[in-house]
C-alpha cells in the first residue's frame, strides 16, 4: 500500500520505540490496528454497495449478454468456422466423400478428373520451365550481340601509330 520494505518498517519501529517508549508504543499499535480495520470495513461496504447498485441497474445482465455475443456459437460464427475448416482440409486431388457415396461411376469420373488435373499441372510446370530456358537463352544472345557490336567500334576508334597529325 505505502510501498515500504521490511528494513524501512524496522527503522520506523525503532524510531517510534525511542520517541514514544515501550508503554505508549503498545497503545499506539492497538489504535493503528483499529484504524486499519475500520478502513478495510468501509472499503468492503463501499464495494458491496457498488455491486448492489450495478445489479439493480442491470449492468450484470448487460455484461452477460455481451459475453454471450462474444461466443462463436451464439453469434452465428460456428457454421462459418466449420465451413472454413472444411475448405482448409479439402484436397482437390482426392475424390470427395459424396462422390464415393453416390456410386462407382462417379468415383471413376472423380479419379479421372484428378488425374487430368495432375497432368495439366505437370504440363504447365514443363511449359513454364521451357519458357524460362527460352528467356535465358534469348537474354544470353542479346548480351553476346551487344558485346560483339561494341568490339568493332573500339577497334575503329583506336588510331595506329604513325598515322596522325
């Protein structure tokens, strides 16, 4: 409360013992204890009065309602969370449970579609790799042509010894 350490309290006690003496010190501590007890009782009564006033005003009901809105099941977010979880767990390469429940023909179609999707992904990967290789080769040829074009200019600009002004 007053943020006093044990050492500081000891110093205060020794000073009080010296100033008041041993007989008066006992009476002072008794009076101090009664004062602290009264202060605590008053604080407890004040807290109870505030809680009673809050209960009469309906603050507790409003707080309970707000807590109810904060729960996902009461606010309607539970189905949304379930749908999001199903979407995160979904694997397009595997046939769905519903497809297996419908029949073997549908399961075959689902498997064929999964295989087709896998082939498309592989083909797209190969095409992208080929495009990257073609781009890098084109960049190399451009760099080579620029360097070969720059070399004759350097030779033409050099003057031969003996020729000059």
